[in-house]
C-alpha cells in the first residue's frame, strides 16, 4: 500500500503526512498527479511552451536553449538525449491550444476544457475569459506564484462533472484559513490595492464562469476563500526540456576527456542563459495536490518535491531514513534561507505562509536573540520572493 497517509494533528497545525512504513533515504515516498493545474499566464505569454494540461515542456532542448539565450544558431551536442516527441503533440481543433499527447488532450476535454475552450475567440480581447486573464496579468507580475485560471479550471471541472458533490468534496480537503488569514493571503498576492482588485476579479470571474451549483464561490466571501485556498495550497510546478537533456547527459557513460568537455559546455551554457534570461528557466505553473498539501514545513526537512518526469507529476523523495509513524516534512524555504537565523526564517514563513515554525531546529534556537545578523541584513529585501518562487518550481 501507500508509504504515507495524512492524519489530523491539531486545530492549530491541521493535517500532517505520516510514514506508514519505514522509508529509506533516496526512496520515492509517492508520485502524485494534481487534481487541477495550470501554467502561469506571463510564463505562457513569454512563449514558454508547455502542454496545456500536464505542463510538459513542448520545445526540444535545443529550441529551449536557443530561446533562453536569444541565439537561434546554438547547436546542442547529443541531441538524441532530448526526450521531446513532437510527432505526438496535438492541438485542440477548436482553439488550437497545444497538448503533448492525445491522452492529455482527451483528459483536459473530459475534465474542464469543454467549458473553457475559447474556440475562434482565442484572440478576442473582449471575450470574458480573456478579460479575466488580462486583468490577472496586470495585477500579478513575475515572479508568478498563482493563476486565476487554476480557479477557473476548478469551476469548469465541477461544471462538467456528473458527480459534482464528489469534486466539491475533493476541493474542500484543502487547508482553509480564517477570514483574517484569507485577507492576508490576498493582500500578499495582490499588493496594497487588493480589496478593489479582488472585487474586480470577482466580477470578471463571475462573468466568465458563473455556475449556480457553486453560487457561494462567487459571493465576496466565497471568492476570497477560493482565492486564499489556491494561494495557500498551490504548489509550484516547473518543467524544462533543457534540464531533462542535462540530466540525461549527466548519466551518459563517456571517456573522461569528453565528459569534461560536455560538463564545461553545460556550465557555460547555464552562465550565458542566466545573463540573458535571469532565473526564469522553466515552464512554470501551479497545481493542487491532495497529499503534498498535507506536508508540513520543517527547517530540517526529511523529504523534498521535484518534477523529474518533465510534467505535472510530483515526486516526493526522502532526504533521510524515515521510520514508520514519523511525520514527513518538506521545506518551504530554499537552502540559503534555511541557513539563516530562526528570526529571519520565521519572518519569511510568517509573511508568505502565515505561520511560525516550531520544528526541532527552531525550538533548539528559541533562545537566540530576535535579530537578523548584519551579513544577513545585506541579503534581505527584494530577493526573498524570487528565491521562494524558484524553490517552489525547481526541477
């Protein structure tokens, strides 16, 4: 059976994920597909081409590298290590969004795409769905952490479902916040003008996808709750045909000289790309994962999430041996942030995730002074969100 299950811990902590048997370091605890997911809107606008359903990168590794470098003549060695199969790609015949396979096109159609397909209105700026997306982009610039279309897909899923109650139950499993916390999350996602912006989004959202079964989601309180649910539980997803190619190249058995040459080529490629495209290397989106959303944070995590299949399938991997009955925790902070003082770590967690950490590391440092050390001060400021985002979507 499954190696992990969710259990209720307390009203303060909510649910947690616990090992049901002993798990060895390096083992996959589970692979999970999201109940709903969606590429970020700016990411798609900037031509990060991904399957409209599973977010699999659609460019070949070479095309991916050429675009990120702004150099169309770059040639990658070992092209046979690229996993992209263009012959399998399919488009929706009505609106031309692209899928990586017939399976994804079918899955999207069956779950939500009938309701959301724009058909010939794909480029019509006054179509309600396009107005909604445009409004969202104008409120939520990169680095992106969420998408209004994730919420639209939730509504469309229920609209299309034969068993609507079953889906409503699925979505109700995700962590809910109090009204005050919801307000904080919306503020965090939308900035200081959040009240007016939330109301504008609600009106556009209603115009685009209203459904009487879900009338509560379209009221001001219900919409704020839905928004906060996605803001709290959305897990970043990152895919990249280039990083797939790099992993495949790393695994090649090459003579030493060739190995050194290839490693040097790859290192230089990443340096050049960083100059041109900064940290935005991946196709990025977010999804709702039932099991992963039960994982609590620890500053000394015993597991981590990744997307090694170049699509929305989330792998949770053990970083340590985990005994049966032990809680499985991931870190919401990246490596650099985890090394900072307890005060700094909790400042980030409080601002971004609305809780104060009480993991063993934080408890052990409870008596440390509540100040950020000088060298940390310099590193503070604007980078936190970008780093956090990067961590969420690492592949």
